[in-house]
């Protein structure tokens, strides 16, 4: 069984296979209700230590979800917290259906042969005609860190913590980077 948030956290910072094993991270479980996401982001706004990163391994696929949440994310980024979000697990153009902020790092998925992904978008990865998707990372056949029987996991939710881990490593070296500078640094690496 895959526990979504636990798996996401382990891909970021587990000692055995995480991208940034020395990162300190907190699980903020929002569950399935949108109102809980508002509360979770408010918790991050109130408690994050800088440099801080919010990994959002969730995608919003309805217009009604976005306006208030986008305002919260904009406030978070303005305060200096870095935000990394996954795209939808569907092959649609998300240009008009995702959170929008120029300093938000949006992650899509690639490949089907982790750890050596193909250079093509995975069949169920969203894309954006306006280049809103910042980076693509492996999103298929990733190791399930909670199961030792060789099970693998798939989805953009699990590509996103790989980018979050890279960002954590960058900020470990350069903690003064703003969200805009860190996004530019990831794009150059």
C-alpha cells in the first residue's frame, strides 16, 4: 500500500534513497477536502523556517479551486517560501487550470523506465502551451520506499518531490536565494 504523503516525504528526504537526506521536513496532511489545503498552507505560512519549501503533490483541476488558493500561494512565495507543485496526471493542457505564479515551480512527469527516463512526456502527464510547466522529472516505476517487495509507484505526485529534493540541495548551498533566483538556478542546472 502506498501512503501518498509519506511516500512523497521519503522521496524528498529519506536517509536511504531521498534526494536531500539531510533536509528537515514536515508532513502536513491535507486529506481530500480543499478546505484542508487552505489550512495546511496557512500552517506553512505560520511555521516555515527559511529557506523553506512547500511541496504540493496535488493538482487542481477545476476553476473554482484556484482563485483563493492561488492568492495563498502568491503570499507564500512573496514571503520567500519556495513552492513546487505537480501537474495533473492527465494528458491535457493545464495552461488555464493550474495555480499561476511566475515563481512557482510546476513539475510534469516523463518516461517509463526509471531511473533512466525517456525524453518524452509520459502519456498521463499534463503539459502547458504557455511553458508554465517548469521541469519534468521521472514519474513512473519509482521505488516504493515503504514496500520491500520490488513494488513501484507512478504519478506526477512522485515526480514533484524529486524536484523539491533538488531545490533543497540548491538551497542548502545557497540559502539566500529567492524563489525566483532558485527557479532560475534549477533551470540552469
